[in-house]
């Protein structure tokens, strides 16, 4: 057994810890950010243009659009990592070149979205928040180990998982139940990712919707982040090999 950062025990070998740390450092390079390309439908459909809406949303067009974007000259000057949809991880351009190779050759790191969203029916017994549904639990842990293993094999080196928390001071949101579920799920996801060589982006997203003030948002954020790091410690997550994405 080796020791991970901050004295956390880890069953990962030293070379795996070093790889995770190196990837995390590259992802957090000064002046760079992430390109979120993990949408399932054709990205052009979000443009809102009538002509763009006429382009068929088929796999060939999605591949053409993504390869054009990923191969843009100079993109790596501002982008460190590209978050991919599961489809894109296995996709090739018209010449047969893998998307992950296009990304790597353009100086960026391929990553993968691994959460499966959430059911808006929510956690039983919780209050409805500003998003119009009860508090929720994110899905995807059941087969995450296998998917992370496959993603690493295909060339991904980091992963992204999003858990949503709602704020409403009058209703006491987020509830203790929702916070506990969120931080546990994210910590479990992070530990699974690291066991398969992927740097986890840990995202306890406290959405800004609602009529609360900035002070309540700061109070909730501080509470959630404290609980999140406690959970990461309990799950033996190597902090130097992880990335925190705080809420806006």
C-alpha cells in the first residue's frame, strides 16, 4: 500500500498516482479551460438559427462537426481537456481517424461524461425546489467501473460527473439527505475513476436558480464543499489526481 496526497491511504501503485497527478496538472494549466462537447444531439441545433435546424441530426453530421471543432488550429492554446459524449469516444471522422486521436494530436486531453443524469421524480419525500422538481440523485454508479475501464482503453484520461443541488432557504434546501447523497455519490464516482486511471472532475453543482441572496449561496456552498472533501477523504480519493468544479 502506498500513501496518496495528504496522507490518504491508497491501493493504487505509485506510477498510477503519478499519472493521475500529471493529468490533473495539465488539465488545470493556467489560462486554459475545458471544452464541453458532451451533448448527445447535434450541437448546431442549439444555435437557434432556422438554417442550422435544417441540418439532419445524424451520426455522420455530428462526427463532421466535432472533428472540425477538435482540429481547429490553436484550440489547445485555451483548451486543456475536451469532455466527450459516450458516442464520440468511439467515433471517427470521414477519413477514419479516431476523435480521441484528433484531440490528442491537437494538444488536448480527451475526457468522458459518465453520469447518466437524474430522474426528475427525485428523492422520495424531499421538497420541490426552484427547478420545479424534488431533490435528485444522479444515476450511473451501477456499471461505472466497467465504463471507466473501457473509456481509459479508448484513450480518455479524465471523467466528468454532475450532481445537482437546489437552494431554497424557506424549505431548507438543500436538505441534509440530498447533500449526503450528493457527496457520497461523487466520492464513490471519483474513487472508481481513479482506480481505472481517470482523473475525476468532481462537480457538486449548487444551481443558482431561486430567490435566495448571495449570502445563503455562500453558506450552502461552504457546507457542501466541506462535506464533499470529507467524503472524498473517506473514499481514499487522491486529491492531487482530481479536479474540483465548484458551482457558479
